[in-house]
C-alpha cells in the first residue's frame, strides 16, 4: 500500500481559507504577507503572489507559464544558472493535514 503524497501549498491555503474567515480576508487583501505569517518565513522580494476568488457568474482561469515565450530577464538567468538557494524549510499542519514547504531566496 502506497502512502499518499502530502497536499501541496495551494491545497493547504484553500482549505485554511475555507475554514478560517480571518485568514481568508488576509489572503485576499495581502496574499504574500498572509503566506509569510502562516509559514513564519520571508518570501523572496521578487516573488509576486496573487489570489483570486471565484464567485457566481465569475470564473478564474490561470494560464501556466510558457518557457521559451521570450527572452529571460537577468533575474531569470540568475535562477537558471544557480542564482537561488534553499534557505528555509518549514512544516505546517492544518487539522490532520501536514505540509513541508521549501522557500527559496535569491543569492
């Protein structure tokens, strides 16, 4: 019997927001700050975090990043050539669910 993989960070955030109205409000108002406070870590300055909520009559579509769709920025080149390092691991538990999350920071 195989052990199921732990849920990813998006799943944890959605479940927490659905069960905690205060966190949901924080996540909608300041997504990056809410995640930083939840995990107890500082996310990289260059990382942009966006949260959108579906509603009746509104559907949110997320388009995936397409590698090779243009030139890489200097920052992207740094990332590709090893300009990032893992600086923090944190564990977070929501009810019976747990997650381990690696946070990267620019060198």
